[in-house]
């Protein structure tokens, strides 16, 4: 059910940023805790942010601001046009 999957991902704060001319999508879900630490979680190739949907909120509750980027060329990130990116 695509709409259920879409809703599961849309509950997170999502952004894009430009890195070396390539748009990179990422989730940045901030913890409500004032003493939270930033935590970057990245999927392995050819994984996606979907793999982390079930752990982001528990990590927030445990005191982490979670940042989870989509890999270049996957998900909502741009695709590099050259080699060596």
C-alpha cells in the first residue's frame, strides 16, 4: 500500500541541500530533549532511508537528533553525472 508507506515517511522532517552541485535529500528529525546529541545514520549501498523508519523515533526519544541522508542517485537525492563523485 503506497499511501501507507508515503505517510510513514512523511511523518519525518525532510530537506534537501546542495553538495558539490548535487541535490541531496535527508531526514533531520530533532529530539525534544534539550541535551540531545546529533546522530547521522546512513544506509548501505543500495539501501535507502526506508530501512531506518522504525528506529528514528526511538532514537529521538533516547536523546538523539537524527540525520539520515538519501544516497546520491537513490531515493530523493540527485544522481551524479560523472565518475568519482
